[in-house]
C-alpha cells in the first residue's frame, strides 16, 4: 500500500504521532487503514497538506473546533479539479480565511481566500514521494489505486514525467480506471500530446459517460483543436451532470461570446459569478 506512515508524517510536520492519529478520528483525513489493530494508517500528500494547515492554524491560536470546521468546509467547497495544495489558510484577527490566487474567502460564508505557502512543504515532502515511487516500482502487488494515488502525489511535487509513468501503470493494472485515464490525459494535453489525451478522455467516457471531469477536459482539448462546437457540447454535458462546475460555465460564456450568442454568454457568466460569491 502506498502513502506515508504516521511516524513519517509526524516527523515531517513536527507533530506527535497521537496528534496525527487524532485528526484521523475527526474524519478530516482520508488516511487508508493499513492495519486496524495497530492503527497503522497510510497518509496521502493531501492529508499532509491538511495537517500542515491545521498546525499553522493552531500556532495562530485558532480554536480546535474552528480548525476542524474550517478545514472540513474548505474540503467540501473546493471547486472540482482543485486540490488543497492550490490554496493557503491564514488567521486574521479571530477569523480563519483562505487565499486562492487573488481571491480571499471566508470558509463559513463560502467566500474563501488562503495564504499557505506550499513551496517549502513540497520540498520537504518530495523525497518521501520519490522514495514511495521507487518502492512501488519494486513491489509486485502495487494496485491500480495505489499507482493512481502515487500519481497525484507526484503531480503535487511537480514530477509530471514520473506522474505520467505511474498513471500508465494504473491503467495497465486496471484498463477501466477512469480517473487515471483522465489525469494522464490532462498531463499529456499540457505537454502537447493532444491526440493521445483525446483518446484517453474518450476512453474514460466510454467506461463512464457520467464522468464530468472527463467531459470538461475533453472540452478543453476540443477548444485547443479549434473544434468549437464539440467543445460547447462537452461543456454543456459537464453542466448537465454538475451545474456547479464553475470553469465549465466560464468557458461556455467565453465560447458563446465568440460565436455571437450574447444571451448564452451572459447566462453562463452570471452562473460563474454566482458560484464565486
């Protein structure tokens, strides 16, 4: 099983192992259970980010309940496709706020802004992630889900080449692993391998036509190929599955503006703004 042990995470963040395990009990972490009897949990990079945020908030004198409430709300409110590594948390007075690029939101009201520097944490975690990747390649029982989780961690530390490799491993283990197909397709598209990316998104949608993120990424690829009608169809399909997908509304607003559908552009732009207020 991939991931990082309680002791590894505790040493990295300067916490006691029992403090780390206490957060598992809150339900905030997605720690996988390696051995229930001995509480041998395995933690993802996302879990480490959450724990780092919790520690920072505690050091800023935020209350225990406020920390748990903030992080739980933050996880629930992040837009599709966003990871916790893309946001930062900061205490301002008695308020816990979240900063994301140029925006700042209050998790309680839904207006979030965060100030949590990821660069130092990424540097600290990178050796652990790379060691986990080496171990996974040496093991004969690494599952498709393990490869997929490892790919996410590798993306977070910026090792996109190795992330693509392990996503391929996940698909080799389980050709129907749609999330691995989508993530690999996204990385391939970014690196200019458009046709293979398109093939992977179509494969994911053949397996699961209800995969909103696959439809969204398909739309992005079609835009890049100047296939505007196909891109619009893909984004509309996203919203038929999940009307709260803000980037789909934004992209549709832009495409409808380009094609002269002013009413459609305004409708989707208003929906996008509504989701960000």
